[in-house]
C-alpha cells in the first residue's frame, strides 16, 4: 500500500477566506457565527449562522461562469485554487489522466433551488434559466474543479449528510493508497444558508437561536455554517520526488453504519468507526493526542460521542484533547469535515489545539478534556477527525505529523 500525504490545502468559511486566516481565527478562538443576512431572513425563527461575509463572486468569476456556479460551487473553486497553488502541481499528460476529484456535499445547489422555487411559485414566472439543472446538481462542484484544473481521472461526489466530506476524503485516500491515482483533489463544500435551507432545518428542532455550545451542559442545539475545505492528497514518493512541501500524512480511515435510527446517533456505531480507524492506521489508543469531534452542540450527539470515545480509548480517554470547532464556524453539514480537518492539521503542524468556545457549564455525560474556550499549545503526533451523520453514517480519518 502506498503512503498518502497532504501537499495542499484551501478553504473559505466564516472564520476566513484562506487557510492562514482560518487557522489564525481557530488559534485565537474567534467566533464566526453571527446574524444571518439574506432575503426573507425575518420570516425565520433561526437567524444566526456561520455565514461567509465579504465574498464577492462577481470579482472572481465572469458572467458565463456565474450562470453555472451555485454558491457552493463558487466556494469549492475558490478553496481548490488555493490548495492546488500551494501544492505546486500542474496537471498535464499522464498526471492529468490519472488524477481526479472526490468531493462531499449534502445539499448541492440549495441556493439555486431556493431562487428558482421563489421565481416560479412566488413571482409566477413560467420559465427558468436553461442552466438551472447543471447549476444545482450535487456533482457540479466536482465537475467544475476537474475542468478548471484538467483533472481527467476518477471524479465524483459523495452525499452522506454530515459525513459527506470525510467519506469523500476517505475515498480519495483509498484511491491514492491503492495506486489507482497519484493525486486526488478532495474535501467538501456546502451553502445552505438561504431561506429554504434554514427553514427546512428549523423543522427538525435541533437548531440553537443564540450560540453553538458543544459539550456544555447548557447547550441547546446546532448552528449552521457554510464554506468549503479542499485538499491535495498525493502519493508520498511522488511528492518527495518533486520536492513538495509535505503538510502531514493521512494514515487511516474507517466507516460504519448504525443501522438503527435516521436521526438519533448510536454509541456503538460511532465507536466502531473510531476503533476501525485506529486499526487501519496501525495505531494504539495511546498514540492519539487530539480528536476533532463531530460535536454539534445537540444534547444527543455530544453525550453519545463522548461515550463512544470513552469506550474506545478506555483510561487514555482522560489524556485526550477533544474539541469541536463547530462552536466557531458552525456546522457546514456536508462540508464540515473538510474545514475541521484544518484544525487537525494545525494541531499536528503548529502544535496548537483549537478550543471548544462557548463552553459554560460542565456536563457529567461529557466529562472529557474538550479544550474549553482557549486554544492550547501541545505536542500532537496523531489526530483523528470524527464525522457522524444523520442516517447513522460514520466516517473517521486518522492523520500523522511528518
């Protein structure tokens, strides 16, 4: 099996328009969650989110591109450009033929759906733009990244709710590790922050009206965010031969299905995914120093995740640092695992563990070190990234410092 390393990373989210801005915000414990600003927000009962502000699509894309790019695609292309530029790769010849794109998203072009439903049902128009379908389809972002960067190998989109990005990155990892592709561009994106997107989530009654407080006893729900995180996964010897700057190594993954309930998480399902990632990476529990938690801020998720971690790690669970950065950038649904991977990389590369902000009251059912409110300097050689989705779909990635 080939070794797989990360040689490029890019992002745009509520904490920053670049990786550097985002990591600075993570290290400083900044909150990117604030009041939402879009049409008909006054008709919503939930009016906060991790919205990306100051993003001017018109200055980045031409008129023809704008007719094809939903907001989630715009975010993806922006993050992919940063990641590929950092990697130093140009895709030509055989490298172009074998390299591809695997991305995650849960909703795809939600803003396009919202705009066109409004046009047809509210404004009474009888026609829509001929590019509505290619603009809203879930694979639009992956397809446009492949076209923009000449990636002609395996390219597709994974949609598994909140685990979409981790599932996508796991597939990219497996493709490089198996020798199928020398390079894969991977990650995920989401932009559900529009009237229809938030209104649908309101119906679940899992949303907070004021803040995301993972693991805190007074937590009262999740907060949505938007954005993208994109990475270049590359075969180690290929990266080494060209003198690439290697950021970290991806060393394992595992996936599981609860097969139990469409919305309630299962401790056993989560634990099997975590334990499987350790096994795949040939790790002992004591090797892991940091976990980026799924940590949504809902009562059920947080206590279930803590119980699963305690079961897998046993006595070592008390020595782990586990934080939820959703407290800062919100829950990006299908794109969340990709942005959260940046916190794992920051811990490995810079020795800074991002905090769980908004933590106010200890919860006996979440009695782990959740790095409350303030970032911490620590030596981290191995980190895990958890993603547990509606539908009982779990995906965990393991990374190592190089």
